[in-house]
């Protein structure tokens, strides 16, 4: 989604070093004050949700409800 220019994300630098060097992604400075983030989680409706995916979705729901 980030490379398609449809949003921003927080990622560890090591995971995107190649893309940053190639100019495919741009690093943005962090704001000194906390910001509110919106999150989206989607999965293909025709695919099986694995136990790991189910755990992730449940964890996400719990953390967003807090």
C-alpha cells in the first residue's frame, strides 16, 4: 500500500533499506508529539484464515478496543 502511494506506515528501517536506496520509498520525519493512527486490516474473503492470522486479527481487535 505504501509503495502504491495509498498511505504511510511505521517500519523498522532494515526492512525497507533497499527500497529507500532505490528511491521507491521516502522516509518522513517523526512528529515530536504523539499522533493518532488509524489502522486497517483486510484479508481475501475466499481464502482460509490460518490460526496465526486469526490470532493476529484477534490481537489487533483487542489492542484497538483498549
